[in-house]
């Protein structure tokens, strides 16, 4: 439990602290709060929000852009690292038949919220206004969902591993959705050549070539020299180029480090995001993740501070669309698709996990928060609709209470570690 609580305190309590300060500030003095959020750091810069003035485009670097578009790239890089290891490593949790039921349930956990969100929008007559926010309720906050899951099921219940697989797959799908469906401007895909060119170059020069030269030599002098003398610097340079390529391509630049993550030397196994043993891995990828821990804590605090400042009067239809998409669409979608995978498709469930447990997992996965807030900030322009959608993401914490109730109703038996 210590590892889980440590992770939550590191990555989520500061985020919640920032969000609470933002809520109080925005409801006491909304004008000064929005002045803070939109504070201009550098005008007419080479990175920032794109604006058309006098017939030519300029960029303005604001505090909001710095946090959401630049610094949050480090947060998404950590998420991408977990997804990459789960897919590429021989013992990766998203490989093989064992991952099929959670993966299919993940699809249900995304399609269900989308169906509820869009259906309710049509019924309420606000479809045209809010349809762009369909992806907001597909998100799962991996840290808090995992913590609540352990409270409901106990540390040793097979549903916990199922939930973690589902959350990791959800993160992967969320990254793809952000890249494809939420461009930040007019698409210019030729700029992606810079991003992927940087990724290929750093992989060949700093990863593949040294290992190639060290073939047959157990001392690995070239790889050792690159690791000791160059360390993470080649990947930082490639990351900057890749980030800039994403910005210029019109794809959300917070995803700009994703092509670089797979190029970094990694261990031949992963213990998982909540495993104590992860801290003892010395490969460069894990070394970078460990050293990003404290910076990302601070980044998430400012992310909460700059994005959660919503006036309570902003509660409106998008609030309920996001909330009901999460607390209704997630459980229904995960149960239906998980049942089809486990029984008609005969893929089965982990030993010791019941079909009824899928419903409880669905409620646990309905805690959106971090990624839901992020998607809301890119799905809608600043204003009443965005604020209302963000309030729905904040209200999704109520899924924790629903999870505990569902656990009792479905007679979940806790299993100790």
C-alpha cells in the first residue's frame, strides 16, 4: 500500500491542491484568476498560441501555454513510457491473450461514455454546441482509480491487475485521440518529418549504433561511453525538435515527446508503474522517469491551478454530459464488452475474478479528473462550455463513492496482498 499511496501523494495530491486553490480563487475573484492564467510571458515568440495579426501569424507564450502545451509533455512522456513497456517487453502486461479481455473492456469503457455523452446531448438539444467534447468522459485517472480499486477489492484481488491493464490501455487510446481529433491549428503534417526524423536519428546514433559496435564485447565500451558522457542530452535535444515539429504540424505539442520515448534504452522487463522494484532499474528510460518525478509533481500542481478554476455558476449541460458519460457510460461499456470478451468470445477472466466484478471495475475507472480536465481544455475554447465540461471532470471524483457502494452491493470479497 505504501507504494500506491506514495505515487498518489507524489502525482495527485499536489494536482488536487492546485485544483482546490483554483476553484476558491476563481469563485472569489474571477478576473484576477483569469489574468493570472492568461499572463503573457513573451509576445511575438517562436512558441505559443498562434494568432493572426496584420495579415501574418504570430505566437504568444502565455503561462497557460507554458504549462499545458510545454511542461505537460513531460507528464504524457511518463504515461507513454508505461504504455511502451507494457506493449514492447516480453513480459509486458498488454501483450498476448492475457490482455485481450481488458483491452476489449477498454474499448467498451470508451465507446460507452461517448454514446451516453452524445445521446444526452442530442436529447437536451445541445448537440451542435457540445459534440466536440465527446472524448472528455473517455478518460481514466490511473492513480486515483488504482487507489480506489485497492480500497474496494484489496491489494491481492485479480481485478486490480485487470483495472491497471485497462487504465494503461485507456491512456494509450487517449493519447491517440488527442493526436488525431484535437489538432491545435491547421494541420501541416510535413512538420512531423522533423519529429520522426529526430526520433530516428537519436535512436540510431545514441542507441542502436553503440550497441552494434559493442557486439561480441561484454565490456560494451561504446554503449558505456554514450551513457556516461552523453547521458540523456541527445534525447533532450531530439525531444525539443520533436515537440517543435508537433507544434508546427498543428498536433497538440504536449504529445511531442511521444516519438522519442521508444528510442531511449530500456530494461528488458518492467515491474509496473506501482511496483516498488521499479526504482532499482538502472536503464536510461527508468533513470529519466525517476528524475522527472519531482518536476512533474510541480507541473501537475500548476496544471490544476491553471485549469480547474471554474465558477460554480458555470454548471450547465456539459457538466452533466461529462459526469453521466463517466459514471453511466464507463460501467455499462466495460461490463458489456468485458462480458462479451470473457464468455461469447471465450477469452475468460483472470482466475478469481467474477463477471459481476466488471461492473465495479467500471465504476472505479469512471474517475476521470487529470486527463478529462486536459481534454476539456483542448476540446472547447475558453468560456462557459469549457468551464461547464471541466466541472463534470471535477465531479467525477464522486465515482469513488459509487465504487465503494457497488463493491458492497455486488459482495466483493477483499483479497489481501
